[in-house]
C-alpha cells in the first residue's frame, strides 16, 4: 500500500511540472498576435519546424487570440525551433474583412518570407507574437 501511495504521489508531481506532454512531445501554445500594439484578428498562424517535421496551425479570433493545433484532436506544437508565418484569411461572409493595410503588412510574414523564428521548449499559454 505504501508503494502505491508513493507511486501515485510521484505521478502527481510529474504531471504538475511545466513542459511538454503527450507521446508526440507537444507543448501547448496559445497567445495573441499584435501589430503596433493592437490585436490582429482573423489571421492564420502557422508554426513550421525548421527540421521539416509536421507544422501546427491556429487562427486568431476577434481579440487576436489563438490556440495552436497539431491535429484536429491534439493542441500543441512540437518542441524545437519554428519559422512562424502569419497569413490573412480570404474574405468570407461570416468573418469581418481584415484591414487592407494589415493584409499588405502581413506579406512579409508569409511562409516563404517570414523572419519570425521561435524556439519552443515548454508549454506557453501567454505567447505573444508582436508584428511590426
């Protein structure tokens, strides 16, 4: 019985430690995209591992908040260095149109041109991507 309690306590301690979880080694990443201090709504956020592994994608809401998804059922981003792309969504009926000047500024953050690189080592639920 003592051994069971010891194992249970160890498991609880390990689960409470910050870091990445799941069999994929994913770190939960959620946060905000801002430009000139203002939230950027209705854009796609793409974390692309520099080692060529699977990307994670997310989308900002009206307040510029996003949650990165690895699959439809798994949230998170693989550990390591990522090139981050920010892309405007095409206009849709139920979504406000993104300001044309913002769309123009976002071109430098396309998957081909982005200079945004972040190293993900642990879960971060307050990740901020500040765009110029």
